[in-house]
C-alpha cells in the first residue's frame, strides 16, 4: 500500500511544483523556480500559507501589480529559453482579472507561465461573496473564465483530488514547445485550504523531457527539392530559432547554402549583426536590404516564425509567385501562408536540411564561411552607413534624438548586455538599427507589443541572468502604464537600468495618426487650450522625480555629453538606476530611416478632412499590392 501525505490543496500544489524539472540535451533545470504573489482574501490563507509552510522549497517574489508579475515571469521564461518559468498567485476578483493582459502576451509569444488565481467558493456557503461576478444563467462562471481564451490550458480545481490530473496537465503544456503559453489553474479559496490524503508519489521528482522532434522524411525531401530549385532564397528567422538554441545550426546552413538571413523582432540576434549573411530585420520595421531581398525572393524560408502582418508587410512583401517553406515545431504555424510545411524542432530540422543539401554532417563544416562576397554585401554596407548616420552625434551639447540615445548606448554595450523593449516607436528603431552582439541581447516583445512590459520583464531577466547588465528602454507613455515594479527591483536589490525617453506623448501612435489622417489627435501630453483641444503647453510631469520616489537612483541627461556619462555610470551601477533624458522630437531631426515596407491600418473611406482624404488615397494604392500565397 502506497504511503500518503496529508496536506492542503495549496500545500500539495507548492510541493508538486517544487519537484518538477525540464531536461533537454542532457541538461536538467527546475521548471518553476519561484512564485510571484500579491495576497488578498482569495489566496492569503491558501497559497499564501503554503508558501510559508514550504518556504524552503519555493522562493517567493512580492509584486505590486498582477499584470506586471506575469510580465516578470514571462521575461524570466524568455531568457531561460522556455525551459524554466515562474508561477503567479493572485486573489479573486480584480487581482485575477489583472492577469488577463499578461496571459495574452505569454500565449501570443508562445512563452510558458503558470497562473494561480484565487476563485470564489466551490461550496457556495454564501452567495455572492466579496468580489464575485454573478451570472444569472450560469452559476459556475466566475471572472476567471476570462482567462480561458488567453490560456493554453485552463482548469478550475473544485475538488482536492482533481488537482492531481490538472497539475500534471499543466506541467505537460508548460514544457511542450508546440503547446506552451499561459497555463491557468483557478483555485477556489475554500478548496485551497481543504486537506486531503495525497499519494506520496505525487510529490516525487518528475522530469519532463523537452522534445526535439525531427522532420518527416517526405516533408524534408520536398524542402530540399524546393531549396535546390530556388534561385533567390531568403531565410526569415523568428524566435523559435532562439528557443531551440538553433543559432549555430542556422549559421551553418546559411554559410553552406549561401543563404541571406533576415529576422523578425523575436528572431533578431540569431546571427550577430556583423555576420556576412545577416541582412537585418524584415517587414514594416525592417531594413532596406532585407526587404529588397524579400520582394525578389522566389523561396521564403521561415524558421520559427508566426508570419505576423509586420513580417509580411500585411501580405504585400513577397512575390506573388514566391513559394513559402515554414520550419516550425507546430503544424499550426508551419502551414501558414499555404506554405510547404516542415514540422520539427528548429535545430534538428536545420541540421537535417544542411546534411540533406550538402551530403555532409554539419558538425564537420561548422567553421566554413562562403568564400566569395555575397550579392547582398553592398546593400548591407549601405544600410550600416544609414545606421551610422542615425547614430551620429555631431554636437555633444545638443539634446539627443531617440536614435542618438540608441547610438550612444550602442557604443557602451558588449555581448553581455540585454536590451528590453516592447511598445511605442522604439521597437521600429531598434529593429532597423540595433546591432546585436549576442543571440539573447535583443529582447523586444512585439507579438503583443504591450506597453508596460519592459520594467517587470527586465526584473525577470535580471533574475534569470544575474551579473549581466539589463536595460529597460521606455518612453514616457510606457512608463506611465506600469512603473510600479521599480519598487520590486529596489526591494530585490537588482541592478536594473531603466532609460526613460521623455517625448511628452505617444510618439509612435502620433506618427501613425498623422499618416492615416487622424492628425495626431489625442497623442500629445498637453494642457487643454481655451477651445478644449490638447494643444496647450506640455504637462509638468517629472518622471525622473517619480522614479526617484519609488527608490531608484536617477541620473538626468540634458545633452548628448550628459547622456554618455549617465549611461556609462548606469552600466557600472550595482543598484537600480534610471537615466532620464528628454529627446528632440522634431521630425526633421529624428534620424530614423523611414519604414521600408507597408503596414495595413485601414483609413476612413469617406471624410471631409483633407488629411484623411489624402491618407485614404495612399491606402488604396498600397492595398492593391496585397496577395494571398496559395
């Protein structure tokens, strides 16, 4: 007869999670390395008590905002290549619904995070209870059901014994590279505290092998045939290359087959910027060399990418007769754009493809480089000239532009630094201009492009990569969305570096607004004028003082010279440090190259405003180039 252990549901869950591990390529890691939590009446006596009971098994981090805790867990998971992550516990009601945005971000980006929201009483001793949503036609519905569409797995644990299959299913999804994303186990507050006799085997150490499936032979043969027939092939590398640790396999294939490699936001850095086969970002925020190749390519090889509208320029970037070949661990992504699918782990599939093409094991040719200059070499040099021009700082006493801020930072970083961003105008500038020195230096979340991601995600990265300089680059709009986790960085004594670029408004959407005929309406942070419009002076908001009030050391930079000194100081700092800089916002001096490809944002079909009429004419011209690849 097997032994049993009497624990509450919450205690059992914590003990179970502490015993779960992943293993890939012979390397074992703990799956859930810590739990984030904000406690309320819906989890304090359950998960909260369990974390006290088993403090030796499960480290705890105190958050200030539930959405931000998810972002921190996601940042940790991304830096850990999806092999480890964090759990997040919240109370019921608003604490639980605050998880939704973070869960959506995790699932959109295929990144694992475990969500443990409290839920209303399963036994319904009083109905309704505090913060309960009442649905007249469905008594079992709670606000936690809004997490269903943004979770890769959802379960509500209404009986203690139901935890066993649910916990195993949660771990399975978290560790499956083809299924992973947000996983939600909703925990009614009474069930959390209920005791049960658990089989001891439930708490035994369990190893979840992270599979590396090899491609199907027939699909591989078709892919090799397509590549050999192609005259102008192009690789588009996505985040799946990084999560598979397939950078070397991609490099070898590119070198042996003579392939240019473009990258999505998630894939940027799979090759260092100075590698001769790297042509930079592709799509709406991409580089001129990459987009020129994409427009003329007869075979587009996507590796670990979702082919979002930014990548495909809303379906206008590739030739009408181009063939797409998608290498992806999920059949869902591999079949997009009616592509030739090649389903499998990125590293294993690229290795098999190289061997099939060359007849030589990739390991034997790992050091080989194309002997002759590539046809795209001249375009690469020209683009690097554009980058240098955008980064140039001819007047050290001038207020810097946004691209000059990036340029100064570029001169200071090494391959150890990690740069984090998600929203605003910075992702476009970074995708076009940033020069990554290592595969994990560039961390831009652009699947959900969530304002407020940067600071908490940077905390997660700091925890996953201790000792490395971690930079959170934020505009004033993003900062105002979610600055609260600065307190957490201070509490944890993490040497996070936050760079606040103050441009007094939503600069990115302001530019888009102007382009689509909306005349920058509602995008500047200004006082109302006598007519009721927001065209008065800039608001007297001091974000540097705000950051200081939350416990950060703050360095103010007024000029390019100040900026260089402040960034140098921040990089060496051992405490959370903020560099605050007001940027020059005039379009004539922004320095950023214009968009190299279109993005579909529908424009008003009829209007009395000349700007909207003109924008619609431009829209109609672009939309005719859209095509479906069938």
